[in-house]
C-alpha cells in the first residue's frame, strides 16, 4: 500500500483514519474495491489541505489527518454490474481514531454508458452486465481432455477456439462443450506453450447459436489500466456457465493481474471489459491474484491457426455423449442404509491381463462411500423394517445421496507387484463394446495413480483409466459386452475381457430406479 499525503501540517490534533470501500452486488456478495483513490479536502482551514488515500487489495487503508471537517470525493468512478459508483460527501473527523466506510448506500449511482460506435456493445436500454452475460455466454465453451477440464472462447466464424495450452497438452482426447447438450470433437491447430495459449478447431454446424467473442482492438489492448472493471464467463467444475467480476490490480508487459476469482475449470476463458471485448485469457491462480494473458499475445497464434485451415477437412459435427442433467434417485441410495443391505461387490470387479477393471454404478459408489456407516448400523440392535425406515441418518449421508450422477464409471488400474509395489505397465486407452460396437464414453479420463507407504513415500506410480458412460451403456440387449484395454507397453494390441451376463444384469438392475424416474422401465 502507498498512501500519499499532500501538504500535511504538523500542528493540530491528528486523527488516525481507517477507510474501507466495499460494494455489494445483486447476489449480496461483498466486493472490496482495491487500488482506489479517495481525496479528502479540508473545509475549515484557510489552506484547504488535500489528502489523497489509496486502498489496498482488501479495499482498506489507514492514514493520519488533522481533526476537522472535510469534503470527500473520488476522482474516478467504480463500475459494478453496469453501474457507476461515485462518492462526494461531507464528513467530520475527530478524536484519536475515526473511520470512513464507503458503500452502495452513500454513493451516487449512474448507469454505464457504452460506446455508441461499437457494434458489439449493448444497445440502448440494455447496458447492464447481466445482458452482456446473456449475450456473451454463447461465445464461451468448456474444453474437455482425457485428464483436464478448462474453458475457452470462440474467436473466428470458422470455429477457432482459444484456451490455455496446459489444458490440452499431452491429451489424446479433445472435445468442446457449448452447453449441457452440445459437445463435439475438437482438433488442435496451433500452440504457444511459452505463453500458455492453444487454438482448437470445432465444427460450428453443431451449435448454430454460437457467437464469436469480439477482441479488443489491437491499438486499445495496451490501454488496460489498473482499477478497470472486468469480468469473465466460465464453467467451473463442469457446471452451468457463471459470471465473475473484479478489477485490474496490476499491469505488466507479459501479464495482467486481477482480483477476479478464477474457479477450477475456468482457466482458459475470456477476460472481458465492460464494452464486451476480450482483453485477455484467464490462467491459473497466482497467490491472491489471477494471472491474465494479454490478448495481443494470442493474435499470432490465431493467425497461425487460420493458415492451417486452408484445404483441411473440418472436424465432425456429430454430437458426443454428455452427462445427464439430473441425478440418481436419492431414495434408492438411502434404502441401502435404511434396510441394512449388504452388497455383493464381487461381480463388479474383473481382471484383464495386467489390469483390474471396476464397473462402478451409483449404488456401488454410494455403498463404498458410506460403508463405515452401514457397518455401524449392522452392528447395532436389530430393527423391524418400519423401524429401519424411520432411523435418522447423518446429515452428511443425506446430502451426499442427493448428488450422485446416474452414470456408469469404468475404472482400469494396472496391477503392481505385491512386495515391490512397482507397476509393470500403464493405462493408455479403452473401448467398451456392446454387441461388437463401441459405446462412446462421456469422458475418457486418465488419472495419475500412486501407491504410498505408511510414511507417505511414493512406492509406485502409473496412469489409470476413469471412463464415464451414460446410464444405458450396458444392457442385456447387448448380447455380449466386452472391454478392450490398451497399455503403454503394447498400444496397438488390445487386452480383451468379456463381462459375464450376471454382471450385465446386475448393472442393468442398479440403474432401474433412474429409468423409473425417466419413465423408461422396459423388459430388456
């Protein structure tokens, strides 16, 4: 923090003044105002002394001024959610300590005025951040890989998407999710690893409602200034698109810093100014501030990608499977506890060469997550069926049961030596076959897998598979169900294992409560 005090007289009683500036948005979130200048002009003195204060990152600062009456004014306004906030008030400071709090309530508020000559700006009557969000969210996407999830945004009508390079590097699977129903294959066209920038190519025929995010003009890109209000749109943790806002806190040659909150899964998204123009690309969190890549750094990578479009066939516009937009019935999961049901977990596990394959349905996942609670209830006094249904379950257990995705997860873990704990192979990929035809996964995930000793030392490490599928991926109608596993040691030679009929029936029965909620219970 720097506090500038001009013409500070040494005579007279000094008051230690604490200044705090906090605005409240429409969702009742408190927003401290950092790096903001406030001017105090003394009114009861012939010299009319002027004191200038500047807030820190938390929206606060302290200084000492002579006791007396002052006119408080803010040379520049603060913009929040389409409104300008200014302060011009008279205050009296006395005693050893005093405080000043600037909020929505004592501010003068005006609507934001957008550029009239900017075709991408909001029209009259619509200059509100919420309207900017409704329009620009169609330009942002979720980027899916086999080990990471990030955000991105469209920059060209040909289907070019900007994201972070660390989101897509080393991945064998690339897909872009426009919304909760539209997901397509993506192709990597150009990268700049040093700047953490990548450009993908998607087929926009799959999502006609897509919008191109307008980039700030190159001559204006260098005019990003400290204190400027900005916002970003992302899909944290795969959820619906959300907006977060903040201010520019620091500007350097190679990076911009902001107090804006970059949630997990939002890295690679656009940073917009209040004209709806992209000024940067969000990246990973850095201390208390988010690191922003200036949009000028991305322009050469975009041009490189455009050159590679010539003569190339576009990616497929065929829609890929997406996660269901609802959850597995909680009552069906809670009945495992209330009825003291013990699950035979053996049918869900099988061997395939040097790999262990786990077929994880929602009931099985819930069973393992709450096994200790179930065992404790089994050890308690025996109850009738009615008494069991009336048992009060822990609040944590009740909450968890509400958010189980109705998906089938197939986990593939390489075997390791019993004594050495060393892995002989690593997972590369997998195919699930129903009647000889591949079932496309929702997400073909690959995770880092470790074994540690009691002292938390790593004894062995490898890569495991973690694929998710739609609820009806496996059914008795398949006739035969097989998994093909590809290892790093022999990537061209699949290890094939059949899933027996009893296991298929068990998986199908586990998913029945969900099918009932959709009205699709049929005899297979």
